[in-house]
């Protein structure tokens, strides 16, 4: 069987996708699969690269060059006995756009479907859904570029009337700490809003709280499994993009040293959120845990990072599912989901 690895993408998280892909390519079972590289540029052009029969030795294998990559049309990836693995983060990757294209091409693919990808990517929609099923969240204000351009003072009144400093400002449709800023004053809030609006037309301003960051891995289609919690151990107030992916300053504690009842509560919330968003394949649920053991679900990531530093594969490793077996299970979940959809369509 051929695995078509889609990576790169039209997103500010393009480079993270390449890191995730290279890490995953070390773990595929090449006795059973060939892996076809398909690089999507930041401009949205598609290039087919080498067909791998073993793990690449260097990440440069994934970089575009004239000798091993050729530009293709999107439909050129269609073939029998193949599964698409979209190792794409952010907009135009895990927001339902690629998923909708793959549905149109009638190809099995790893991960959640169109609706759940779109809702999981959009922080505002995720918050609306979580609110409906009673999962606690930190106080927040949702804003749009239209509101900001129309009346900045009204936006400040809305934020400062509902929240207290510090606040965190985030683009609604990005991850990996891209475009996120902390604001301790009105001037910093203005700068943070303007930064976030460079990445998205809709943004979220959240109440900053003194909390630990707890994460739960989720896996499955109809039978949903969860991991124990892992913790991002912070020695600074906020980890930005460079801290996470360039400097590797993030320390992970797996499993997290938290009370057993908090573990169970987090796993239950993660499972319920995953089901509410109609998740399939995989997701990672991120929580805040205060010193009073108050638990808030921050977001649900439908295509979590798979780099050597990433929490998701390490969580499953702690549960006894090693990296290669995790990837194999994701492939089988994709095939099962596609088979079920085909059966429903033919009834």
C-alpha cells in the first residue's frame, strides 16, 4: 500500500509540518508501505517528490529541489490502494479544506472529517460547542477585524469590561503559538490585537490565569480512547513559537503529577469534546489546571504536532503504544472510516 504524505501547506505553520513529517517518516513500517512525498508550497502549488522505501536520512529530502520534485495537479495524487496522510497544521491543512478536497477525490485519509476539522481549527466555534455540552472554559471575548476597524475604543471597553489583565490574544485559526501575544496593559492589548489580525480576520482575547498546561491524547473513530495527562512544565510565563520549535525550551512531564480525579475528569472532558466535534482518527485536548484544581479546556487540536519534541506521540508511548504502532493504527482508522462512508453511500 502507498501512503501519500501531504506536508508543508499554505500556512504560517508550514515549517512545523515539515518537522512533523520528517519525524513520522522515521517510524513508518516500510516492509508494508511505500511513502510518496507531496510537498505543498506556501503559495499553494503541489509538487510530487521521491517515493520512499526507507526512512530518509536528512530532512533536506523533504525540501523542494528541481531534481526530485515535479509540479503536479491536485487530482494527480488519486490512485487505488493508497491512503493520504495530511501532515498539515493550521489553515489550508487541518481546517477542513484539504479534507473536503480528499472527500471529493474519494480517497481515504488520516484524521478528522470536514466539519470536525473546521470546528476544531476555529477557536471561536470550538468554544461555542464546548459551552453547549457544559465543558468549562476560561472567560473570553471573540472579536473580528470588522469590529476593530470600526471602533477600537469599543473593542477595548468590551475586553476590559469582561476580562482583567493579563490577557492572551490569539488568531482564531492558528496553532503552535503563532500570532499569540500576552497583554498586561491597554497599549500591549492594542499591539497584540494588531499582531493577531495579521494572521486571521477573527481573534480571541482570553483571560490570563495562573495555571498549569495539561494535555490529553485522543485516538479512535467509534471506540474513543484517551491517554493519561501530560504536562508542559513552564519556567517562563508563556512559550512562544521559538520556544516550542526553535530553541526547544519546553519540558514535558508524562504522566503529569496531578490528582487521580483530575486525570479522570480531563480524560472525560477530552472524550466528550472529541465526540461533540465528531472527531475521528486523532486529536489532542489542551487544558488549563489552576492551583485550586479547576480544569478548563483550552482547545482541541485535530492534527497535533508529531515532531520529536511533540506531546501527542509521547503520550501514547507512555500508554504502551509506540510511535510506529500509533501511525499504523491511524492508517487503519482512516481505512475503516473510508470503508464505512462508502458503505453508507451505497445503501
